[in-house]
């Protein structure tokens, strides 16, 4: 079974939140959780839906290179 890759969200903010909405209706998502992106890593993954938040210009931002 092939699963689609997790959604990647590029952001300028170190503090992000996720509720699972975006590709699905917010009512079908998960509880809202907050994450802090570490400068040394440049990204954080949601523990519920695996959505990845990438800091723009950070070490994990492939679009910056």
C-alpha cells in the first residue's frame, strides 16, 4: 500500500501549530498542538499527522539552495 508523502509547510516563524487541517476538513483533524523549530535542525514534524514544518532559509529548507 502506497501512502502519500506527509505535507510540508514552509514557514518564517519558529513557533508553529498544527491541528491536522489543510488537506482535510478541520473537524477531521486532531487536537491543536504547538511546536518550536530549532535553528540547528530547521524543521519539526507533527506527532499526530507527520506534517513537516520547515523554517524558510534554515538548514532543512531545500528551496533555499
